[in-house]
C-alpha cells in the first residue's frame, strides 16, 4: 500500500467519519472504499456487468430494508421486486454504453426500449388481478389507466390499418 495525505473540509471529514460502510471502520478504510467506488464508477463506463454490480450495490440498503419489512409484515411486493431488478439494469446499460455511432445509438435504444417494455409488461400483469401483489394493492390500477387507454388506441389503430 502507498500512503497518501490530503486535506478535507470539516463537513466532509465529519460526514466520512460517521458514514457506515461495509468492511470499513477506520477513516483509512473508508477512503479506500471511496476510491474503490470511484474506480468502479469509472470502469463502469465500459463494463456492463461492473456497472450492474455497482448499481445493485447502491440499492442494497433499500433492498435489505424491504426484505426486513416483508419478513416483519408477511407481505411481499412483486411490483417493487420488478422495479429493483429492471432499474439497475437500465442505468447500468446507460452507464456502460459506448455510443460513438448511429449504430451504437440504435443498439442502445433497442436495449432500453426492450427492457422498459419488459418492465411495463411485468407491471401490467399485476393489473390482471383486482389487487396487485404490492404493498399498495391499488398502485397498478391507480396508475395504469392512461397507459391502458393508449394501448387500446394503438391496438385499434393497428387493427384498422391492416
């Protein structure tokens, strides 16, 4: 290891000293973790799996809190599960994409639209039942009216043009 020295403003020092980081208890440990995370962000610019791991890690506290809540209450949210699966993948795709050509932009567009529509399909499956498998059983029906209306319009437009 190479020792380094530097100066931090008082507010950053106070924040870092109280920041809970897994496997980091001393300020030196925390600085190593912070630099490692900065490296992961930089490397994620070209590595989808690295970016995906990073974004999943960023959501770990929320996922853990939801798991604990589900255990305590006996309730489960398939809606949140789907969001926690798809959103990191979409952000990792954006983070790791190297768009330097029209073909690259088309590829990124295709991947993101496909993933977004997979998420929409997953959420709309929850609208089939009267109550969604979610902490708020009405969250899908309360928020899907316009999407369903648009889907009907698209369907009728396609049917009439064939």
